[in-house]
DNA sequence: GGCAAAGGTATACCAGGTGCAGAAATATCC
DNA sequence: GGATATTTCTGCACCTGGTATACCTTTGCC
C-alpha cells in the first residue's frame, strides 16, 4: 500500500521518534515536571513550535505510546470467539497479559517499566491524562458491547464502566505492589487469584457484600 | 463552638465568597476558558496572588463547591441502617436524590444548573478535575466498605470502583438528556427505572450479558 | 497605644501553549 | 533540470496559569 513512503513522510516519522525519544529519556532521568518542553525540543534539535506540531501537549509526549491500549479491551470483545461471553474474553485476555507480563496489567518489573510507572504516578497531570484514557476505553467498550452482543444502550454503558474500572483497579494493584519491591514472579500467583476473584465478582454481582451493621 | 468568629475570620470567609461568586458569574457568562484568573481577581477586587491563596488552581474556583459530594457515597454507606446492604443504601440514596432533583443525580433542570453543567463539560480541564473527584470518591467508599462491612481489601476496592462508576454513569446519562432539552419531570420515571436496572445489574452481575457471536 | 503575626499587594518571573510572518525543505509541473 | 506551489520548520512575540520575593496593611492582643 505504501512501497514509497516518500521523503517527507519518512522525515516526519523520524522527527516524531526523535522528539518522543528525547522526551522519554529526559523525563525518566529527571522527572516529568523537572524537564521543560523547551529542553525536550532542544535535545531533539527541533524548535518548541515544531514539538507542539507533533504533540499537542506535554503529556502527549508520554501518553501517545499507550494510545493503542485505549481501545484494547473493546478490540478483545469484538474479536472474541463465537458464543463466548464478553466478560470471559476480557478475563482470558487479562490473564494472558499477566502470563506475558504485559505492562498494561501492572505486572512487569523491568526497571524501565517501573521507572516509567513511578514517573507517571508522580506527575498529577499525567495521572489526569490516564483518567481520560479510561473514559475513552469505556466508550469504545460500550460500543463494542452494543454492536457485538446486542446489549441495550444503557446496559452496555454500565457494563463497560464496570469492566474498565475493575480492569484498572487490578492493574493498579499489581503496579502498586511491584512499586513497593515485590518481584513480578512472586506476585504472579496472587495476581491470577485476584483476577479470578474480581471477574467472579463482576459476573455474580455484589450481592454477596455483607449487610452487617 | 464559635459565637465569635473574629473579624479576621469573617473577612476571610467574605473574601472567599467574593472570589468564588465573581468566578462563577464570569464563567457562566463567558465560559471557563474565556475568562482569565486575572479577570476574576479584578472582579473580586483582589490581587491575583490573593486569589491563589484561597484557591490553589483555577479549576478549584468551580469545583470547591462540590467538595462535599466527594465523600457523600461513603457517608451514606457508613450511616446506613443496621443490617442493610451497602448497595441498598446507595441505591435508596440515589433514588431520593432523583426525587429531590439533587443536581448530583443529573436530574435538575434549573437553568443555572444546566448552564453550569454545560460549562464544566465544555472545559476539558474541569472534566479532568471531576475525574480526580471520582477517584477520591472511590477511595472513600472503599474505606467505608472495609470499616463497616468487614469487606476484604481487594473486594472493597473492586466494589467501590464499580459502584462509583455506575453512580456517575447514571448521573451523566440524566445530565446528558436534560442538556438535550428533556425536562426533569419528564425524565424522572425513566431515571428511576434506569437506576433500578443499574443497581440490579450491580447486585446480580453481568452474567446475563449475552454471549452471542 | 504598640507590637507581632497574619494576610494582602506589586512586581517580576517561569512554563505551557498559540499566532504569525517568513525561511527552508519537499513535491510537482513543465 | 529548473521554476513554482505546498508543506513544514523556525524565531519571535504574546497570552495565561501559577509561584517567589519583598514590602506594606490589617488584625489580635497585651
């Protein structure tokens, strides 16, 4: 489809990568808030104005790498085998992510990943950006549920927000533990158990929640 | 406890209110992003520095009014009658909110409220701020569940994120409809039905989600 | 009334982000 | 291959949110 990307196109990609790489390197080294976009631009040998032509905000310098994941759950639901419940597909996908130590599950303890996670958590504006991400994931998943499982509008939205919320809670929990020094391999069994528990809760509802007091 | 707030204290409250009022007035009239903090400060007859002494960020000029609601769900759970399930308490509280047209349920169509909602939705930074709000509500609710229903750590967190997510989805749905012109009184019946449906889903789980395809 | 402390102000400053006019590089047409 | 049109990059000035500093005013209190 594009045997000839064209010089202009290639340079664009190159510049994009140069800026992104310079940004990540500097941010990991000194922290997100400690590095100005001017410094990033200088390191990438590009004007500040050009940097903003490629990345609309400073946060995007980091977050654009995760853009694919925004619709990941929705894609999993759409691509599920016939007669499989959406929830089952999402659960299996998450378990597979755990097995593969996919960073999105929070269960990857490579120093680079750990530092990136810490960097994001230390920068409020980046955390806020991640929340918007979640909202995007919810919308995409709601659509997928409507279109592939004939789920009514409201039910789809409700299911979507619940699933995404649980997904993130699990990942965050894993990431927290690894951030506190627990090795991924040690955490693995617990992460699997927690995942099973969480999806069982989703499937069976909160009825079981004690009513005492 | 304080029959004599003291002059200093009174002036502080007064200044606080003056700034907040000036801000809301200007924001409602011209839009959040169209008004600078300098203009708000000028309207409130206060220096910019003073404004930031009272409100840490521009967003807080709007959001501080909702601060109480951050822990509202958690308080409802803590204050529930004996042997009542947390979920029941939250549902009843939401239904009561609908009856009273509490703006937090999205079912208040007073022009002021409508304009405020629109203003918030039109300003990405305010939306982001609301998301942080949600996160705070989740934490508070998780604690309440742990402390009043002996819910284990993970279960409490999972339940909390689900409940808060559904709560917000319902409110947002109502707000959306009113924003599109539907009167609150017309929407009321549907809002109640949707609420019942949503909480039934929470209670019974997503098992029912069709597995077709 | 006088003094310490709290609170307010003016000013200057930093960082993220945008608008604009022109220079430089790339693509296109002859 | 060269002239031209188009895209992209750049430098610069500027706006806005937010902070630091240093100084002044008000309040509380003896």
